């Protein structure tokens, strides 16, 4: 049993890694949001940063659910989400094994030499995500799918 925590102790920022694999269905995104919000609050992030990252996570997962598995079996599809909380930042990674990023014209986005992808701004989702994070990286691994890495510096 852990000793009681004195009320006047200031705890150092939390570090840790959480990984989740959810079915590619909208109703499971709330679980990721709850885990992220709890982790960020324990890590000392402001309520504004928590709200921004919950929005970015929701948009990223929704895009994956809506676009990655368009032609496949949604019952077997999944979304892999990880949160890596460090002393000065949090890194979110959202991955799928779907068809890859397709722009609004229906063409698959071609990766740059470093493997990253620069999506065209068809909808507001990508622009919204970019607006609330400090670093944004969209990649299409050679083994398929899409990986989105979002980094937000600690603000509090």
C-alpha cells in the first residue's frame, strides 16, 4: 500500500507511454480521448492544451476511421494510438493499416524521399490538427497504412 500523499507536495511532470489499439469505429475514440486527457492533466498540461490535443486526436482518429478502411472490412480494422509523455512534450502517434492517405481528387499522395507525405488540404481536419500542435508528420510506411505523429510542447 502506497503512503498517503501530502497535500503541499509539488509533483514532477509525469513521464510515460500509453498504447491503445481500438476497433476502427467512432464510438471507441472516446476511450483514447479519456486516456489522453487524464495523462496530460497528470503531466501538468493546461486545460487549453488538453482540449486542443483531444480535438487533434479526435480528428486524426476520425480521418483514419473514415478514410483508411473505405473498401475493407471495418470489423477487422483497427487504429493504433500511442501517447508518449515526456518532461517537455507529448508525442501522439496514430497508425492504421489501411489504404494510405488519399487526397480529395482520389489520388494516393506520393511520399517524399524521407517517407513523409504532404497532404493536400481538402477538408479542415488536417489544417485544424496542424494549428494545435507544434510538430506534424504524416508518413506512409512501405508496408502500408498511414502513420501520423503529432508533438505538442508542454505549456504549463
